[in-house]
C-alpha cells in the first residue's frame, strides 16, 4: 500500500473518531466526511477496513468490563446509525451488542 493511502486511512480513522466523540455526527461533520470521501484517495476496501477497525475498538471498549450497559448499547447503536453502516459491514459480535 502506498504511503499516501496509508496516510489517508490514518486521516479517515482520526476523522471518524473525532466526529463520533459525542455520539452524533453534526451536519458540518457529515459534510467534512463527504469531502474526504470525494477526494477518492481510498478504495472501498480501505474504507471498510477503517470502519471495521473503529467498530472493533468500540466493541473492545464496551466489552472491557464484561458487562454491556444500556448506555453502552445506545453508544453502539449510535455508531451504526450515525455512520450509516450497512448490515453487511457490521460483525455479528457487534450486532449481538445492539440486539
């Protein structure tokens, strides 16, 4: 993978973490994400990889203490809805949290 793609993946990861920090993507944040995607620096596979890493990080955080609270479940649902993730991109282990 080229340095430019690696750098773009890191930038997308940081962008996702920042816009999801409060659990809601504001309109200006959504536009910022769309502008990033329009640059077409990453393949669909790259974007899926970054989103998958983010989901795993959220899941690891939620499951760290072995219990899933209602607040944590709501956080996971917000991730799916705010990032507009298609069901096929959500791992079964993450789906189990939001079920």
